[in-house]
């Protein structure tokens, strides 16, 4: 079955993110060099925060609370997660974490915007989207750490130019290309899922009453 226009629209942000990660993995110099690769690595940490926040906010928006309580809860949750974003922005003396968080948050809810539904159908889409993203995130973490992935143009000299703090250690720091592969895999799976509407069955057509001949 050919994807619909809505499905193409829904998959576009994640497809763009996957392309950027793949591009940075294969040819990092042309996409901004060490600084941009470093930002993309931190983007995957932000995605974990966004995944958590979207589950909380989505459940709240689809709950039976009054609009006033929903608005108050939304403001409270947004302020809570904004603290994390501002802390990153202050630590790196840059506003890029704010824009990255906004982009990831948009990607998270873009699927529901592109498939305007309400009630049980919207809840089902949100829950399935979150479940697949969580499974893909965990699987991607393990796979890209355990599998022998090519480094392409990310040489030891390139890693040195990324200027990681001396007290920062770990597999992602030693093998930053694994994070780029992780991002490419993660967002590709999400884009493919949204392109196929997460393989959800089409809504059942309402049966038309048949006229009985007199």
C-alpha cells in the first residue's frame, strides 16, 4: 500500500534528522566539523528527555482532566523540563540546546499533527509511537555499542578536536561515531514507522443501513 500524503508529512522531520546523523557519520567535516558532531551526540541525550516528557504530557492531554487543570499541568511540566534544557544551555554557553529540544519535541508530536484524530485513536497512536521509540532507543544503545561499526572520517585527530573534558569518559566519548550511527538508526526507524502509520489497522468503515424493499 502506497504511503498517504499525511504519512509522508508525518515522517519528514524524523527522516531529516536521520539524514543529518548519517551525513555527520560519513562526512563530518562538511556538516560542521567536530563542534557539530559534539552537538549531535548530546542531541541523543536530549531525545531521552523528550521521550520521557512527551509521554507525561501526552497522557495528561488525553486525560479526563478539565482544560484548566490540563493547562496548569502543562505549564508545570514544561517548566520542569525547561530547567534541564537551560542547565545544558548554561553549561555550554549556547542557546543551541533550546532549539534542539524544541525540534525534538516538534518531531515527537508532529505525527499526531499530521494524523489529526481524537479519542481512542489518538491515544493509541501516541502510546504506540512512544513504545516503539523507547524500544528503538534501548535497542540502538546496545547495538551501536556492541557492534563493530566503521568510523569513516572520524579519526583520532577529529576526536581530539572535539575537546571533550578530561573527566568525561565512556564508549560514546571514545567512539563518537557509534552515537551518530545510533541517531541514524533511531530516527530512521521512527520515520519508517510514521511513514507506515506504525502499521495500525485502518479505522473500520461505518456500515451503511440497507434499505428494505416494501
